[in-house]
């Protein structure tokens, strides 16, 4: 049995164990990184540690810490009330507002995880307060971020255009952008329709478990939902704005400016802002760190580290080259879409795009498949699976969910991810590649 196959079987075994037993899969992944990396691939400790996602770790810690401070001083509730006023009390429109804001941010050049990090905490607080499905809110924010991710000004868009241009091929900027926009808009609409009436059942039935994590809403209880479990219309509360909240709002504006205008690392910015705000609010200084989602960080860090071992050992390339060797162009394009989708659910989308699109270039140079269709399908397949809790975007949703049973919500995110991974790449291939091949 080849070492690459052993590594893939170990990955599958981790999922089986974590599904059957109440153990954080991140712990299993860290142990497997050491065992497989050392005894199967002969890697040194330094090579294994290279896969540890330092940037992701800082981002999740920083953002969850800052928004923990914002929850404690009431700023999140203030933002929720502002959202209610923006849509004139129609709470069911808020997911679409978040979708549009996320799409605009990424289309103008914001890195996708940065846009999600800015919007998910606010969306999760809104979902908790007004009993809207947190899964729907989180997934629609991610869909929005992906919808604008392939504009010519976006990081992912510039990356893909550059890779294709180096090969001598051309692809229309509008084609890639609108393909991603349309696909994610459709996915958001389906998500909204399927989950919008599952708000109340998403939250923990025992209020004490919510308050234990500092998640209880301030200023009164949430409104009673309409039929189907969704509060369709709410009245914003009138509250006095404290100087702590003004300082927090200024810090959030600074976070946006620093991330968008100066391209500073959002995790470090969030940590710095959170520390300053916590020092100004001495009464809650010791409580803020409790809002950091350590189980989520452990889960994500462990899985990404293991995938790093797979990449370093050539296992990912082994799987991809095996797919290319199948021969039939249409089948190869489908397999590539599926492979990048499955892999990207556990690894950096940017890295996967960089590694796999060049593999498709020889196939595209034959002229047997539409260049724009294949590139767009692979780009979409790589990014839409970032709803996975093992990616930065999905991890932020999992970490910022309020008032939910963490294990149950994790299973919900995993179930949603499985559907996207199973159907998304195939749908992208069917819509964008298949028609153009005839």
C-alpha cells in the first residue's frame, strides 16, 4: 500500500472517529500529523509545523476576542438595532443586506476571509437576538463574499487572470466575475428558502447554556417568532449610546480601514483593538478572553496542519495527477472540479487555485473544452466549499454562533458542507463546462 493512500485512509478514519465519539477532530489531526508525517513520510518536525495555519489562528483569535469585548459592552446589540432600522424592521431582509455588503467588499478588493470576519459576528448576534437561523445567516455572508471574489480588483480574481494569462490563454473578466456572482446568488437564494423557517429550532432550548458563554441578549428578550420560527418584523429598541460603545464603533471602523485601505492583517488589528477596549472597560477585562472559541481554533488548526502534511508529502499532487491521467477531457474536467472542491474544504482556496489551475492548462490548450467555462467551474468549485468549518470562513461562522448547542451547530455546518462539496462542483461543471463542450 502506498504512503499516499495510507494518509488518505487516516484522514477518513479521523472523520469516522470524531463522528462516533465526542472528541475534537483537531486533536486527532494534530496527532495524525505527527504520526503520518514522521513514520509514513519521514518528515522532520520543522516540516510538519510548516502546515500550522498561523495566519488563520491569529485571525480567529483576534476577531472572536474583539467581538467578545463588543458583546460585553453592548456594541453588538447596538449594531443589531441599527440593522433593524436599516431594513425598517423587516428582519428577514437582513441576510440579503449582509450578502450584498459582503459581495461589495470583496468585489472592491477585500480578501474574502477579511470580509467574512467583519460581517459574521454582527450577523450571528442578529440571528441570536431575533431567532433567525444562524446557519442561514453565516452561509449567506460567505456566499456574498464569494459572489464578488472574482472581480478584476479582487485578490482571487487577479490570481486566476494572472495564471491563465501566463499560459497564453485568455478569459473575459466579465465571464468569470458574473459566473461566480450568479452561482453564489443562486446558492444564497436556495439557502435562504431552505433555512429561513428553521430559526427557533437552531438555538439551545436551555437559556442557562447561552448565558454561560456570555451570549444572553441585553435589553430584553428576543421577539416571539412568527409562524415557521422566524421573527418577520421587529421593533428596534431605543438605547443610549455609552462612551465604551462609541470607542468600540470607532475601533471597528479602524479595523475596516486598516484591512481594506492598508491591507493590514485583520487578526492582529482585531487583537490590538480588543486589548485597548478591554483595558478601557476594566469591569469586563477578565471576561473577554472567554469569548474566544478555543475548540473551533483547535479543530481548524489541527485539520489544516494535517492537510499541510499531505501537501508537503505530495499526496495532493498524487491525487490530482491521477485524475488528469484519466484521459477523456470532459471527465478530467469533472474530476478536477471535484478534487479541488474536496481539497479546498480543508485547505486554503488560494493555494488550491494556484496549484490546480495550471494542471488544467494542457487540457485547455487542446481546444476540446471551453477555457472560460473550465476555469470558472474550477474557481467556483474551489471557493464555494469554504463554508467548511475547517476553512477560515466556516470557522468564523462556527466560532461566532451565539446561543446554540456547539456540537449540534457543528453537525449542522458539517451537513451543509457535505451537501455543497457533493453537489457544488458537479453543478458548476454541468452549468459552465458541459454546454460549451458540444
